[in-house]
C-alpha cells in the first residue's frame, strides 16, 4: 500500500509540474505577443528568454538573436547563437552572425557568414558587404570581382544606408559600389589617383548627397596635391 501511495504521489507531482509548465508557456506566449504589440524590445527579449528556457527551440533562439542584433546588442546576439561557421544554420542565424561580427569589427569571421548567404541567394547587397570586408582584409582582387557583379546587377531603386554622420542617409547602391571600386583602384595603383577620383565622381554624379564618397575624394585630392608628405 505504501508503494502504491508513493507512486500515486509521484504521478500527482509530475502532473502538477506539467500543468505548471503549460501554464507558464501560455503566460509567456501571451506576454511575448503583448510586448510585440507595444513595441517593447526589452519585454520581447524577456519573454523569448523565458520561452527558450521552458521549451527550447532553434527557431525561437534565432529570433531572439535577431532581436538583439536589430537593437544593436551584437555581443548578446552572438552569445545567443555563437560565432561558428555552420552551413546548416538557418538564413536568419547566418544573417545575425554576419551583421553582428561586422559590427564588432571581426571582418574575416563576418565574411565567412556573408559568403554562406551569398551561396544561398546571391544579390548586389551581399556583393557590397563582401567587397567591403575583402577590402578591409586586403583581398582587393576578390573585392573587385564582387563589385563588378554588384554594379552589373544593381537596379536604380536599390539603396544603401550610411551612418558615419549624426543623421543616417541613403544613396544609390550603384554609387556605393562605385565608391568601393575607387578604393580598390587606389589600393592597386596608388600612383594613378586620377583613376580613383574619376570613379568617385561617377558615384557622386549618381548620389550627390554621398558624404562618405565626398570625404574620400577630398582625401585623394589632398594626397595628389601633396604627395611628398605621403609614404
């Protein structure tokens, strides 16, 4: 009888735990939906973290990392999904790793993630990102190939955002790619500054508001006018 009593008590305990977990899941699912409606990022992160603890899910984990990254909490995003190169990752996970690693000044690791995305769905935006990272890592030939692909496939309605000024702004993606092309030209032949300047002028003709290209033009003109001060 004692054994039967213990078994019944154990079953009741398990049932109560299952019921409590089910109720908590419902609570945090409702809480998550409400935080989304209110646009409360911290609340959404809180809800997803609790849901992941109660019922772990790769999809939910990727979503949590994405929300962190979208809120510029890139270290937290990477702590959530890791930094490893994994061909089996979801598109969302790879995108988060790529964006966050780039934001944290890890160009080589970011490039690995962008290359995975490019294998799955090549497009001019990924071409720009890869070219930018390849310039940073010294692969000018690889950058040039990405730039030419991007220019050939970018359409006039494609825009790219820049944040080096206090107020972010957008320019034509083609103009952004031409700016990178000018940087590659200069890196490949620093004695032919006019070539790079002409390419930057092409970019500025398309997007006159392109502040970063204007700064690059000033720097190149200064280098051209005072070559003796340059190494």
